[in-house]
C-alpha cells in the first residue's frame, strides 16, 4: 500500500496485471471478454424481469391467485442460462 | 430466499424492482454456491496437480493459489460473474432509493423526538479507506450521495447481497454473537455497550435487544449511514446513541464501557488504524469488560484454498486491507494492545437465523467447539457460521 494520497488504494501484494487501465479487475486475456460477460449478465437480468411480467400477466389472465414460486423458477432460469459456465460434469443435466 | 426489511423505510418496490432485485440475489446465490463449487473442482482437478508437477510441492498459501488460478476458466468465469453481480447489487437498489428520498425525510421528521441520539462531527476528516474507494463496489461508499442515501442504499443493498442469510433486519451477526455471549457468559451483564464501525447500526440493535438495560453507543466515520441508522433504530423502538467518530480515536473516557463490539469492520482498516483501534478498545473498557470482534477467519487458521477463496474480496471487491487483516493473527492483535494471553477468546457460532438460538445454547452447554477451518465459516453461503474473537479486560 502506497502513502501517496493520490494513488488508488490497492492491496500491497496484488499480482501485476490484474487491473486494467481503467482500474477495474481484468480476468480474461482479452479485456473485451470481461465487458462481454457483464453485458450478458445485464441482458439475463432484463430477460428475467420480462419473464416475471409475463408470468404475472399469464397468472392474471387465468384468474389464478399469485402463488408462483418465483425463487424456484429463477433458480432453474439461472441453471439453464449459465450452464455453459459450469464444469462439464456439474450441470444439472450432466448430474442427472 | 427474498426478505423484506422490517422498518418503515423499507422501499416500496414495483414489480419490476422486485424482479430485478430477486435476479441479483439469485445470481449471487448461483455464483457463491454453484460456480464456487466449480472453482474448487477446478483447483483440485487441474490447478493443484499442475502446480505440483511444476513446483514439486502443493501451493503453500492462498497467494500462490491465486496466481495459479488466474488463468483457469473456472476462476475467470466465477470472478467476472461475481464482480458484475456485486455491481448489480447496488445498481438494482439505487433508483428505488433515489425515488424515496422524500418519504425518508418525512419519516425522519416523524421520529426525530424518539429515544436515542445522533451526534455528527463536521470537523472529522473522513479517512481514505472510506472516501478513496467504492467499498464493496458500492458507488460513493458509505459517505457518498445525498442526505441519507448511502444508508438507504446499504440497507436495501444488503438485503439483495445477503440472500436472506443476514435475516430480515440484517442483524443475524449481532443476534448470533449476542446469543453466544449471553449463553457462554450468563453472569456478564454489560451496562455500557459500544459498537465501532456500525454503519447503519443493524448489528448494534441486537445488543440493545439482548441487554435492554444497557446504554448502547454506536460509532462510524460516515455521516450518511449514521443519520440513516439513527432513524432506523428509532423506527424499531431501540434507544441507540450514534456518534460520528473514528474508531482509532474514541472520544469516550477511560474505562467507560463493558463491551466493545465490531462486525465485519477490522478488514476495512489499515494495519496502523486497526492496531490503534485495539488500543483504544482496551482503554475504554472497564475491568471485567469484553472486546469482541466478528470477522472473517484468519489465514493462519484455514487451509490455503479457503484462504485464497476468502481473500478474493481483497483484490476484486474494493476491500484493499482485507487480506492484510486476514494475514494477521487475532490473538497477537489483542496481545499487542495489552490484553493478556489467557484472556483471549475465539469461537465459531452458527447463524441464529439458520440454526436457531437453541442450537447456540446447546453448543455452549455441550462445550462443542466448531472448527474455524470450514467451508461455512464466514462465507455467505448455505450453512453460514460466524467467527468471533476478542479478549477480556482485567
């Protein structure tokens, strides 16, 4: 940790190259991939928000009381959307 | 599991707000359980064997594992996803907080005469560990934004962040610690309690609830969280005295408290500030008083992989002192401030929200010592347990 008041506060033992020129963490060799992951996650969030709106409309159209288990539906959504990130034998399908 | 705050400042969420927050909590749950499990598998299957092949020995510590993991796709995916999830914690609640400024102002006016107090010090120079970084990637940190905004963002942000594991009032740490202390030391009845680095006072309240006769003071350097915390406490009928004050320069007389407490605070301080805090804590404790800190377990008491896993926050979550703190020995920190070795205590307590108070009482009664070196200690994931340590003042 430096005493320079203008310097960013960083761990003294941070390995070289783990932050980009913008000061943000870098995880992939190609910096654009870090941004792409963030974009995909944002997009997944927007899709989920629309999913909940559709669920609400469908429930109302059927005249049903709102009794959906949104947490369970979201968990399933996460597993489907982000399955490619899992270790190959750890996806719900692979695990049976 | 989604939870809703218990007090009147809890935000009124539109269906879209609720869906967005639910997504972020679910994303964190996925990252911290599923991708974290994959991270361990990647280490065991690929990274550790490759390290042994090249070095002729296993990694000695978390730092070596960190360097070795950097190029593994499981680490890259986990980390990129976790950083984005953390940013979304705050971005999902900020619009709601901004929308409800007027509501909070009116509530603050309504409860202004309630029990408790707020003392702000506009001469206090807020330190760089709060102003120079977005702590936990929270824009503006604890001291940014308008009025009480930072407090409101932190409160509702913690709801999203904690995935229900901190309870509806975000007080699971304080409740668990207080339950442990009262079960373990039934004759200890603190009359004066100080919570240092309290932010919005969410873990100060359980001490007042546990020891209603006690006078409870809570300090922090950031005015917005204190102002919010004061209203939050009054709304719940708890008399807490909030002060804008630095933990390493306590404006309290010698021997004025029976309990000095902190939660998840030490890792946000520089090594020098942390040492001064311990000295100050001892100074303000009365003989027979207890200094108690809830924190992440130290690296010396966990295996290298757990150390690597927990220290991730130091590098990627704007918590630059996190690993430096975890590299220190908690007992040595106490001894360095003048506490006696035989007066040192440490323990791991199950989350009261998960296991219930009876589990804590049974653990104490049976003299069970839960292991520090566990995947559930200090980690916000299923089955979380909290690590505590401190010392008695002679």
